[in-house]
C-alpha cells in the first residue's frame, strides 16, 4: 500500500501561483443551544476563528480527533451551514452574499464524497439507477459515490473520511483513483480524516484541528518530519504504523479529554492537557499563528520569538 501511494505522489502536479480558489477568513460556526426548545442555553462553538487559503489544483488534509470541528468546517464549505461570522470566498465569490440561485450554482462547483458509501447510496434502488448491478461491494459503492461527485465537473471535491470504512487493499485503489481524477481534471481536494497513514501520501499540506481551531499548518513532509505543536506531537505518537518495535515502546499521550465546545477553556484550548503549559499565559490568552520557519504556522506560545528559552527547553525534551 505504502509503495503504491508513494508512486502516485511522485506524479503530483505543480500548483499554479495565482489567486486562491478558496479563502476562509476568521470563520466562526456556532450552534445555538436551547433549554426545553425555547430559552437560550449557550452555543456550541464548533468552528471558532479558522483562517486558511487553498490554491486551484491543491490537496489539503484537515486532521483531528472526533469532535474537533472538522465536519462543521466541511459542511460550511459545502454551503450547508450558515457561518455565524467570517467569510468563505470561493472563486472570487463570498458565499454569505449569494442568493438561492447563486448557492445552487456554487454547489455545482463543489463535489462531496461521503464517509459511508453504504449510507450515501439509496438501498432501495438497483444500479440501473446506481450502475446496473444488484449488489456492490464497499469499494465499488465508494467509486460510485466519487463518480456522482464528479458529474457536474466541480472545481473542488470535499472528501469526508473517504477510505476509513474500506479494507486496506481497497483504500489504495480508491486513493489512486481520487489522485488520478485530481490530476486529469485539475481538481482541488479537501481531505477530511484522522488517518495520518494516508494523509502523508495524498496531501500537499496538512492542517491540524483541535477544539474548533486550526493549531498547525504546514506542507505535509515538513509537518510530519518536524511537528511543532504539542498536540501534533501527541497525534503523531498515537498513529499506528506497522512496526514490530511498537510492542516494546510506551507512547505518551496527553491526559484528559478534548474540551467541551460549549464552554471551552480560556486561552489556548489545549492548555489543560499540555505538558508544556505556562501559567498566566497559555490559560489567559489565545496564541496567534507564529511562523518559526517559512510556510510552517503554529498557534502555540512556545514559538513566540520572545520565549526562546522555553522553546529550547521543550525541544530538548522532545529529542
């Protein structure tokens, strides 16, 4: 599987330097909670200040554990959620300013590949309506879902965990198919996943999401070779690689659980679980994006240029 995917990535097309196809600016998506259906009881802050841009023909992966806000971000990009604030600009058009006709036109430009191919296709239809076969395997069904997403010749495909429910051998073929379609049609692809073993062979950049925020953004190889945020370190440490030595090693994982998005902690949302937490700073003020190396952004106070001593101490611990 790994060898075949490496061969695919060697042929990744170069990205044209032009205006971004997709621009997300200070995006917030909050869901209102109501008590007994009437009284206001707060908000679920599923997406809370997300910023990024994406070029035409580029593939990015949004990675994070369940409940981090990946699906809410995806649905907002698809035009299914209404942003609470912020902007989603696609191909020069601001989604919040589109009327119903404009939204319909926009949705023709964006394809969607669901996680569950079984649920994505109507079980009561035969495949004259779904390719004239009475029974399809999981891999065949996912190919039909991909074909359906391509019908309108979109510019962007949003793929929500597209191979997580498939056998390992089938995952390779589906990822190769998606890469071939991307290359032949000049598609942009947003790949939503928690599976870093496939991300590293399929995406040009990785965005790490935690509790509604993007906390680290970098080119794929750079992030995997040199993760900066403590949460990214933990996420990579938890990844299961087929290595027999894993049985002899103990992997440190952060204590506790991800925070509630109804009442998230102040400051950095990872600070209650962070081994490098700095009292009076991490628990008070949310960190901006720092750029310790070109093109590598991290929302962590350790990378504030004025805090080099703390950063050196942490880097020594991680080595």
